[in-house]
């Protein structure tokens, strides 16, 4: 047997219920290494009353004193299901209960399984009260407690780091509940009060005898009405009375609650008189005995409606009538008795003083005929209204002539009515002052809570300063705020409010003063410094006596910013008038400074990390866009709003051979340094794959493999567009990315939409490719989803707005300047007053076609004569383009390229010349064997041709075509001062016997010359 269960077994039967609960909770908490536990008992209606707790402070258990047994909290759910439940706790309050099995009787017994799950509710402890303290721990384990076959309560344990109880723990808890049920059945009834008769206390007893409280309980809905005497009797302040049966349950002693409820239940069921004697908690925390008597009323069907009764103290026996008379006569409160016609039958000394007559003079007189009562506004009306209801009532009346306030209590009786009146002027004044102080404290607490909430949301140092300015300056009627941090021997400005800009600039980066400085003194001592006037400021720091006037402030609170035991800055709260702060204000400002320091320390770390992340991301994006004949472009990268980490959006323009250009835009899903690094890897991969001059679909296929190899959590979208300026055809492929916007020369906007493919990392090639013709001067706009989609706008709406802005820019001429167009799109789609949750990138490119007169193409025969024909075409075409300086080099390049095709490849052979920013020479053949440059040795007869091509051209390369391949070279226009002679080429390089020029009819490959 478990040692704890064995120890519980040694408890002698007959222990009180409170002792039984305390022992059960103590051992349950100890066995599970839990944080604490509670015991609730079932009350009337749908309420559970907290009768015992272990290890939990009142701040946590206050909201659980009364629990709705039909509600979602753990004790209620245990009773609802008749078995143990597990309710995990989480910061967001999204908890799911897990039950521990079920038996047919509904009673929690040992040996049940723990496989069931309850999804009836999602709650956190204390969700019914707005000012709850968050509960610690990992969850709540609750089991029902039974008396026979009826559930009477629940035992709940707050689990610690161990989490959900193990099956062995559940068995232990069931055994503890079984022991509790057994000992509750054997608990002795509550003993009544001692009825000792002490003559010295008879007068006090007589005074208390008049405090007979009346109560009215609505059995159907749980509403409860107490008069003032009942409130005093049951130790409840009027402000704390909610008018529910829960009020009564809270003040009954835990040992007396069950038998008292049973007596009420029997009286209701038997249609008999309800009588009970039980202890209640007084306002001073002690327990006192009371008696209650009442009877229920029923409807026509016999269902109980209400129970009406009275209650009185029963700590001592009743006193004699003469003691009661003396007590009433000399009591400090006024007391009057009147008959049914409101004629006075009795008045005590205080009533005589108030009414201005002796008791003999007052006897038999009509109350309303007295001048004293007529001078009290509303007294007669209030008394008549209260009497008409035939129930006790209390109300305040105001004596205008003496500025006094009386509380009048009217109680109907069998022979008339009694009136009590008490001077509550001072009591009400103190209550109003207390309420004002409580309101002020509540407002301060609310400000602190609001500030804490805003500081928790603040991410940057600027956010922190703004939050403090909004939440601290107004309640303190402060006029300025300044936050500075120390770096070395200088104070650097973080943020300010309410100061002139020139004064802030003066204090920024100010060195440490050798003659004294309030900010530095506060940092060095770590103690707040308060100065109430400019005179005090000048007396302390004469060298800085002009600062108050320059800053336009009259009093100051210099508060140290300390975090992790290190003071790193100062917060200055200033006022525009002299002000001496009291101790409470100083303590509150010091507390606020501590909150500010913690948040600012976190924000500074974020700022540094965010800056590094931004710098890394910027370095991974293109620094400048190339200026190409095929397109002119402008681009923007727009980071997400404050608080968001760096993203993975990028764009690029990649010049390719043959007048082609690749336009790329992509977005790595997620935010953070890993996403930025992934963006850099993908951008590099796109450059590498584009240099291979692969089709767009194949490039996306390779990128998909790269992203897929990064892991399951890695995804990216990409759009790759390939524009050929010689044909004006754009080939487009996209993976999970929005389509581009094409703006035609007439201003119409079109979105070419190939079938949408999934994002990279989730797609399965091949990718869809669409081709469309682009008119000269059209705009192609590529963008990421952050530009057109947000929490306020669907992507379709954003694309429609983008089209509208592009059309409007074309109409008003803004689109002529691409930089201005980018600014227009930014302002229209991402206004500064709306914080963006995602970063955005977009690229605007104006596409240009290569004019037909700048292109020339010829078919060549597949024989050795092709080289001489190619050289002749080159001479003639370059002469027409005024590129005579490039003729010798181009002839040599063409001869080498065509000669190699004739010798090593197969036809058909085609030569094409393109005159754009430079001269591009292309030779097409029908073979897909790519040339490779290699180092030739002295004895090799060939292998130097590609070395010659590389030396004579600015760039060269090869690409596949649908029918074979194309080898191309590119030359830059020759400087007019540069000689056209091939000075680097001599006869020795071409072979000892070569003495001719390139104008002849040489038909062989140039490799034969080497």
C-alpha cells in the first residue's frame, strides 16, 4: 500500500470535515508534487462552494470561491462527467480536458482507464472574473466526491512541471477521494454555541437582539434579497453583495454548509418550516453562530418558488425585556415605534433629541406633523413607499440645514412599524473618500496594466518610448519624457516627447560632465533623483542652470533604467510647472521605470539583431539593376512593418545572350534569418541556372529540387520570365506566385496567367510555360504577394488596385519615369499609415525590341566554303553599320566558329549578327554537342580555337536551341583611339608558315592554322 494512504488510514474516524479536506488535499498535492489543491462542495442551484485549499494564495482562489457546476471549469466538469478530468493550462487559454475513464454508476473508482478525451469546453481557471491572476502550472486534475450515489463536491489538484498525472497517480487520487467520502460520512455534527449567561454581556446581547435580518431567496433562479440587518448579520458589505445565493454560501463555515443545505432541502421537499443554526464569517474574519428560520412558497403545481425567512445571532441566550428596553432607550441610534397610522408609541433618547420633544410629548402624535420630519426632504414619501411593500427597507436622507446625512431603516411588524435612524455623515464621507482612493488606485493599476500590455507588444526601442509616453504622461499630468542610454562616456538619445528638437539634439551624444549632471548621477548611483523646481535644479547643478529654460520644463523625475543588475540609462519625466511628488507618485514612477528598463533592454537587443538582419538581406538583393538595351527597369524592396522580422522576397534582372534578358521575382515563405539566407541561396542558384540558358520551366524544376532538399518546412514561390528582344516574345513560368502585370502601349493592363503550379518544395515538375508577344515599349511588372495582399485586402482586390494604378500612371504620364512609377505604386498599395505584416518586392521593366535593321541573318552551306561566305557577309554588314573597326576581329571569330561547325558538327548552319549595345555574333548548327575550352600542349595540333575566341571577345558562350545549339560571341564597340591591328596576334602564334591575311578564299577551319 502507498505510504501516504497508509498514513491516512491511521486517522481516527470522527475528524471534522475541514480536517478531512485538509489531510486529503495535503497528501494529494504531496504525492503528485503539485502546486496546490482545492475542495468544493455542491450548494443550492448550480453552485460549488470552495471549502478548503492547500498551497494556493487567496489571489488565485478568490475567483474559485463559487463555481458554476454547469460551467466549464475543472471541478464542474468532474461533476458533470462523474469521473476524473484533466484540463491543461496554456497562456492563450485554449485548453482541452482529458477524462480518466467512466463507470456505469457515475462514481469515480480506482482502476479505470485514461484513454477518453473530453472536448466539451476550453477554459482557464477564473475565467469569470476580469481581474484574475494567471494560474501557474501545467494543468488541473479534478475528481468528483460522492455521498452514496449523489455527487456532493470535487477535489482538484493544480499540477506542476510533471504535467498530466500518470495512471498510478490517478489511482492514488481515487483512493484519496474514497477515503474522503468515508470520513465525511463519519464526521461529527457541528456543535452549537456556548450559552453561558454573563451578566456583564446582557446589555450587548439586548442591542444585538434588534438586529434581526430578513431574507428572501428565489429558489428558481438563485436571486437573494437581504435587508441591512441581514447584511450586518452575515458580515457582508453592501458593495460586495451581488444578490445571489452565492453570497450566503461564501460566508457559511465549511463544516456547517452540508447539514445546513440538507435542512433547507428537507424543508422544501416536506413543505415544512426551515430551521438551522450555523456559523458565519464576520467582517473581522472570526466566526459567529446564527440561527435562521423560514418557509417556502409553491406554485399551483407544487413547485417551490421562494423561501422567505429571518436570521439572528445566537451566540448567547435572549436577554430580558427590561434589558432590551434599556438598551433601546440609551442606544446611540435613533429608534421610533409607530402604529399603523404612523402615531408614535415609543421613542428613545436619540429620537427625542432629533425630534425636539420628550417621549411623553411625542406619544400619540402623528409622525408627519412634527416640524423636524417635515424639514427632511423625501422622508415621508420614502417611508410610505417602503411601508406599502410590507418589507424591511433602508434609505438615506439629507438634512440640508446642518449638512448631515441620516440612514433610516423601516421594519414592518404586527402592531405597526419601527424606524431606526443613524447619523452616517462621517461614515459616508469616509466611504466616499475610500471609494475615491480606490478609484484612483484602480486607475493607476489600470494604467500599469495597460502599460505592461503595450510594452509586451513593443518590439523596437521607439515602440517602447512611444508606449511610455502614451500611458505615463497623461495620468501624471507630465509634459515631457526623455529616454537616454549610456555608451561609454556618452549618453545617446533613444526617444523623447514634449521637448524642442534643438534641445534633444543638444543632449544627444553628450559626454560625461566633470562638474555634475543629473542624468549621469542617476545612472552612477542607480537611485531616482527628484527636483521640484528650477531653483532646486540650479542649486544642485549650477553649470546646467540654463537647461530648464531651454527645455521649457519646471520639475523633473530622473529615473534609473536598471535591468539584470546593470544600470544602462535614464528616463526623465518632466513637468511644465513646479511640482513636489509625494511618496506614492515616486514609488509608482520607480515601478514604471523598472518596467521600461526591462522592455527597453529587450528592444535594444531586437534593434541590434534586426539591423544585422536587414543589412544581411540588403546585401543579398541586387545593389544596382543593369541598364540593358532589351529593358530599362526600376525596383523596390519594402520590409514589413515594425515588429516583423526580415523576409525572403527578392527580385533580379539577368542579361543573357542573343538580346535576351531574364526577369525574376521570388518569395521564401516565412520571416527570419534562415528565410533570408534561403533567399540568397535561391538567387545564386537562379543566376547559375540562367547562365546555362535553360528554358524557364527547367529552371523552376531545378529550383524545386533545391528547395525540396532543404526540408519539409521550406517553401518558396518564384516567377521566371525570359524576354527575347529579337522576337518580342516573353516566356513565363511560375511556381505558386502571382502573375505579372503587362501594361500595353495603349495603357491597357493584362495579367498573363499560366496554370498555377504549387510553390517550390511542394511542386512536381514539369512546370507550365506560357509565351506571349510583347509590343514595343510595354511595361512588365513583377511583384510578390506582400504588395497586393494583406489582412484588409484579398489578393484579387490588390491585383485590381495594381491594374488601376498602372493604368492611371500611364494616362497621366507618370509611367514614363519608372522611379516615379515605383513611388506611386508604393504609396497606393502600401500606405505609410497602414502597418504591413509582410515584406514586398516588385520590379517594373520597360521592354524594348531590337530593331530589324540591327539584325542580320544568313544560311551557310555545310562545306568548307561556308567560312569565306561568312567573312564576306561580316564585312558587308559591318560596313553598313559603320563598325569597320570590328571587321578584322569579327572575321577571325566567324571563321573560327564556322570552321569548327563544318569540321566537327553538322548543318544546317546559320550566321546571325545583332547590333545592340555591342556586336553579337551567333553561329547555329544542328548538333547538340557543346564546345569546351581546354588547355592545349605544345604538341597538340588543335584545341586553341576557343582560347582564341575567349581572347578576342568580351563574352562568349553556347546555348541549346530546339534544333541544335548556338555558339555566340559579344564584342564591345572599339574605342576610336584604339588601333584596329591585332597587335597581340603574331605569325608565331598562328604557325610558322602562315603569312596570309583573312581576306582570301581560305576555306579550312582555323584550327588547321594553329
